[in-house]
């Protein structure tokens, strides 16, 4: 999952809401690419003719709204995922900070990976539901809502089905973190300047490159995970999972045997195309929300620009700034009272 840099001038609730809104907007806008990617991974008939034809087949067979199947579940999952990820990440980072409050890039990325696993553990059942929604035909749905889906899966397949393939989330976090680390340790050489001088455009490019490499390395694990999530006898073609398997290793073996090793990267084209608009919308929406919050907190003069408010110390946190304002108001009030008393 993409992340945005936290601004200490925002409260925790403001940061959470900004990230949540930006995530929902970017996910919704890029949902058609996500649907195509997952259909390619699990192997529905729509994906047999290639990337572009998948869009057409989905539209012809299920209508335009089918390109947003599972998006509501994905958006609902975003809030608990973000909250758990942020809380866990902070706790891990604080444990590994040195005396000056610094942490190495490798440890920060590893902390992000561990936080992602913790967040995925809690929200994984919703990811399974999202995959089932995308695998089914929305004109003849097997699952008619989130609660219906969860109860149906537990009743017909058991509680373990809600965590089918979760081990691949843990295993896939290793190549994902290595991919991020491989990019970030070379950023100074790429731009020939230290990271604290990067412009917003440079940070955007860095995020896209890091996500592209990391997701490519971990993609086979996600492909098998999606196949495990989708396979169900109630869905058309058993979820369109290409093969029938008894477990994770059997799925890897059968996919490679029947489709070739490159099939583990099915859907990568849609995923790579999705990265740029997703990151672009994520960062731009976050910045727009942040400007409104900064204006509300008194750090900038307008929600439409980043022009700083004169005389405001930007290093202060929101609560500290409020204390300063309260102190100044009280001091001015006392000064006026003193002036009135002197007149008398």
C-alpha cells in the first residue's frame, strides 16, 4: 500500500482522515484496472484474450458497474487497515530509534512491512470478500453483500477460508520490502543529491519506481493468494482459478506446470499502468485535504495555497500552537484590562 509523508502540523485524526479520503478517491478512480488485474490473476474467461480485451468482455458480459466490483469492500477495508498500519508502524519505529530519534531506511522499511502484515491479519477477510465479488458475475451474484459473503463463506467453507492464502501475504512482504529498499538506497545516486532536498515530483517518481519494482518481485505470491481466495464451487468455473489445488505449494506447482512460470505475473500490465494514476491521485488528494486542515489549524493563510501565516512557528504541533494562541489572547486581554484600569 502507498504511503504519504506525515506532517506534524496535523493532528492524528486529521492525518487519518486525509489518508483515508485520498485512498478512497484513488482506489475508486483506478478500480477498473484493479478488477482487470485480479481477473487476470485468478484466470477468469475475460482475461484469456489479453489486457485490453478484458475491459471489453467485462463490460459486454456484466455491464459498466462490473468495473467497480469489490471497490466498496476495498474502501471500507482501507480505514481499519490504515489505522492498524499507522499505529503498529509508530510502535515498531519507536522501539528501533537511536538516542537522537533517527532510524535507518532499512529498519523503517522493515517496520512498514511488519506493520502491513499486522494490518492485513485483521482485515484479510475483507480482502477475500473483495476477490469473491470480482470473481463472480454481478448480474447473477453468489454473494449479495459483505455480511452475507462472510456468513456464507464461514458456513460453507469454514472459518479458515477467510484466511486462505494469508501465509503468502507474510512471505510476499519479504521481496516487497527488499524491492523498496533496493530503490531507496540508490536514490541519492539517481538524483545526485540528499533525500531531504527532493522535490514533490522527485518523491512521486521515487514512490512509483519503488512500488513498481517491489510489486513485480512480490507479484507471484499475490497471484497464488488471489487464486486461493477465489476458488469456490459456488462461483462460475470455481472462481475461474484455472486449476484446482489442495494448498499453496500445489497451486504454485500446478500453475507453473499448466500455464508456465510467466503466468505467475498475469495481470502485471494492469498493475503497472495503475501505479502512476493511483500514486498521482493519492498524493494530490492528500495534499488538498492537508491544505484544508493546515488552514483550519492556522498554519497557512488560505486552503488554496501553501502561503504560510506570518508570525506562526511552523515547527509547533497543533496543540502547541493552540496553547501559544491562547497565551497571546490572554496576554492581550490582560493588557487591555490594565489600560482601562490606568484610565480610572
